[in-house]
C-alpha cells in the first residue's frame, strides 16, 4: 500500500514530494474493471491507460516481493490526480475553516486528503485506505517541521525544500502514522 | 575608523572561542517552537537594527515611494513567518486546528494576536472606512518601531511603519484576503507619532464575503 505526499506553495507550485510504502497490510480492493481489460502491454501508453482505468493490478511492478504503485511508470498519473484535486480543495477551503480536510476528492482507488497551513501552503496526501486519525497526526507532525523550516530566513514559501533533515523527519512520521 | 575597530574586536573574539571545542549545532528541526514564545528582544538592539535597515534601504532607492515599498517588502518576509508561527502556537495542540476564513475575525486576529506577538501589545483601534467599503484601518498610537525615529521635514510623507504594513499585508495574503496595505502618519495632539495602517482589500475578497454571509 503506498502513500503519496505533495507539499504545495501558496501559488500551488510543488515544493516537496514523498512516496511512502506502508508496511501495514493493505485491505485488498477488488477492481472489477481490471479483469475485463485486454492486455495493454503492447501500447506505449500502457501505464497511463491502465492506471487511469483503475486497473491497478495490471500495472503493479514487483520489486523485491513488495507491490509498488505510483512510484514508477505511472508516476505522472499520481501527479495528475493530485493536480486535479486542487479544484475540489479550493472549493472546500473557502467554506470550511478546518485546516485538515479529510477525503476531499476521490479518483478510482485513490482518496485525497489535504491540510492547509495558515499561510495557505497545502499538504496533499493520496492514500488508498481509510485512516483518518493516522493521517491527521501525520499532517500535524509535518506541519510542525514545515513551520520550523519556514522560520529559516534562507527558506521561502515558494522555494523547493531540499533539507535532508526535513526529509528524514517526514519519512519518520510517515512510518509512524501511515 | 570606529567601524574598523569593531571589526577587529569581533575577529579576536572569534579567535578565542575557536580554541574551545564547540558542541555540534543542533538542527533547527530539533528546537522547540514554544521556547521563545514569551522571550522579548531588547528594545535598543531592535531600534539599532531597524535604523540600520532603514539606512541601508535609503541608500539604494530613488524616492520616498520606493523606500516605503522596499520597507513593505522586508516586512512581508517577517509577516509570512509571524503568521505561521503565531497560528501554530495557538492551534497545534488542538484536535481540529482552524483557519480564519471570514474577514472581520481575520482583522481582529491581526489587531490582537499578531500585534501582541510582534509588539507585545494589541493595536489601539481598528476602524472601517466610512467612504469606502473596501478600506479598513488599524491604528497604533505609539508604534514601537518608530519610537526612536525622527523623520526629517523634507521627508514628511515617509512613514517607517511601512514595515508594519508589510507584515499586515503578508498575514492577509496568507489568510487569502489579498489587499494593498500602506502606512500613514496621522498625528494628533496627544500622540505625535500616531500611525494608521490602511488596508485596501481586493474586490474578490468583498465578493467572497457576500457569498459567505448567506
């Protein structure tokens, strides 16, 4: 089961992204569509088509025994889903005053949850299973390290976060909560 | 000459301290954000820094407008950080952290919490313009940053509180209320350095308020 985190600047430029493969067992979601699809592997767009159709089983790449989705060929599909959810997020954040917006958008097996910081930066998380409490704790921890990073006068809200310490902290909380 | 001597003492201090092995500097991510919550900065140290800041800016601009604009930009950098940390301190321990989405609470938040975080006291008044629906004013009777500043006569238009205006602009921007914020001297007999921060909101903000009202 994989999680994809994107941090967007106030002007919606991605400034950090992380793909996390959870070790927790995934609830298997049957994909009826995948069984009916022909084998796309001869097509150049195989990854895109199957990923968009929700037939995740057809695109899973097996590396060292673990199933990986969204980290390889179909990475751009994940990015597209995240981008598309921004519309839904903008609608919701105008009306609701919570920072944590859970399950704002859905696309096939992916659910998008978001966290809006007071300075209008957005944390987007694509996940497959329901885990509200874990995701909330994860977002709050990421928020803390994000604030600490932004306090640095050499960092700005528009600039990509390259700090390894930041990366390490986010990975650690992803491991803990997701 | 005096500058040189300052430089030389600084380097000698550096030299002495470099003999003592220093513990590795902890990462900024390991520091507690609440540690400096109630810590104050020395007023004279700040005045000195701010005076240098104004002088530095003044030597690189063409006129008063340009100077105010640059001070505003510098304040903006401060404001975006003040916003993040002030809200974090208030909300991070809560189960469901909240953002401000309505205009009036957001303005009150600036008047009370942001002012308290930056200047140690709430601002003195917040007013709505009678003539223009999109204008609001925050009044400070004795702005901290201007306490040791005396503006020359030929600069009478200049208000160094443009720095504060930049802070306010950053906070409003962050909360999704884009606005143009300027600072103006409005002295009265009791408070000679009274300053008004004028907030001119963008049209989209008022339209959104109308929608949310219903």
